[in-house]
C-alpha cells in the first residue's frame, strides 16, 4: 500500500494511504503556506502575494489591464516637449499655463535600484521647465493613461460592487521630497473620481505605491471602444482646481475641485524630475508581481492605438501619384488618422476597408513613403 504525505510548510503533515496494484515508494507533497482564512498563497522576492489559479480566483497571465506599463515601447521617440502623446506609448503628459514646457522622456532605469533588480529597464520621466512666474492658480502638470472601456468591463472586476476590488501598483521616483496625488476617473455616465496620495516620497528614491480600490454603484463604464477609466498621476495642480477632497473613496467628479491642495515645491524647482514605471492595474485586492511581456508582445498591443512604419517599404506609382494600399499590422481601436511622412509631394488618405488605406495625390516623384496611424483615446 503506497502513501501520500501532505506536508504543511510549518512541518505538520498527514498521511493518506490507498491500495495500489503496483506499490512504489512513498511520495511527499509540500503545500505552500496559507493566509489567515486558509487560502493557499505564496510570495515572491518582493514579498508580494502570488495568485494561484483556481484557488485565489486569479490568473497567471493577462492580469495587467495596463498596456506598456513597463514603458519599453516608445514608437514616437524618446524625448519631446509636446502636450500629449510624445514618447512612451499609451502614456502621455498634460500641462497648461507653464512658463516653460516640461520635457517628457523614455529613460533607462539605473542598475542597482530595486526596480532594476525586478526586471524594469525603462521609465516614463517628466523634467520640469523653469516656472519663473511661480505656481499659478491655473497651472497644471501631470501624466495620464486612458484605459479602453471594454478592457475594464471585461476584466472580471464587478465595478458596481463595493466588495469587488481592483488594485493599482506602480514604482515612482521624484527628485524632490514631497507628497503627490493620483486620480482614477470613470468616463461614462455621471463621472466618478477616486483620489489617493503617494505619501511623502524620499528624494531620488524609487518607492512602490499600491492602492486597492473598491467598486461603487455609481460607476458607469460602457462596453465599447471609448475611454473607460482615466488614470492621473499628478505632479502639480494649482488652487483653481483643488480644495477639500476625501481621499480613498469614490465621489461625483467636480472639475473645479479635483484633488486636495498640492505642495508646489517640485513645481518651483527648475529641472525637477518625476518618473514612473511598473504600472499595473489588476482585478482583486492584492498587488501581484508585475506581469512582464516581451517587447514584441507589448508593441503589438500598443499598435492598436498607434502605428509608426519605419521600414520605408511602401512604393507609389510615379506616373499616377498613387499608392494601391497601406496595410496596418493590427486592427486598430477605431478608424485612425493617417499622417504621411517623408513624401516628395502632398498626399491624402482615403479609407478603403478595414486595415487598408488608399493613398492619393502623392505627386510625381518616385520613392518610398513612411506613415503613422493614430487611434488614441
């Protein structure tokens, strides 16, 4: 008769015996530790609980609702002062009434830091301009990410239930020690907002922020390809849009009172920097280890919103000034806006069918063309 021994990590065990027509030596199975209510869990080197399929109700892949949370894809370039999408895919900057425009960048994560040891190599960085006139009441500067509505609705989060949670986690570093705020904003129906704080960050030190956010019966997010949930990473907002806000609870969004009054130390420090990486939004009340993807996988997910062709592989007919078609690598979120680049002559684009575009009025010089297609939220 063979035996199976179930051994708890603490050392206690129990033997289970069963008749066997072909007995062999006993086998010992060691179970991972359990939490207070008996749920089987395990932890990684960052002391974060790991979900076990079929036990915690979580999943091992596609946990992260955020695309490009490790900041590895930057199709548009690595540095820009534009207001909006300019570098890291899916993340954008927003600023208004600044004396000097801030710079957004995709930058390297320094070796030896905790995020580096956890596999992060890139970050999204904002560098402050010189705000010579001080902190104006209408000045704003922050980072944004918009989650497609159907990605929220189909994630498994029961957004209407206060007993159903999503968890946001990310790494952040500021060159100035101060407290910062963040917002989650639902974008359909009567807009709702949830504000949290980072706590006072130690200057030039990476800090992991984790926030567990319950559902709420007032939230509305449609099952479509529009914007569903806006994530704001606030660096500064003037008093024209700040006031009394209760943290860590949902409320009806008020555009004139978006978050508590903010310290202006960072904003008034010339060339101050603010960086984030490892942004993860997942269903459940536990922040699991970041779900890393290959560059190829992350690029393909980003291309639903923005495609830039760098191969210069599409030829046009010099005698007619036309290109038969351009084929996009993936189905984009919506009909994109096409921008023709490095074309000897003017051009226009007419949609012919899904993922194909007819290009006309290209001039008469022969050569290659490059293009970008954008369907951002």
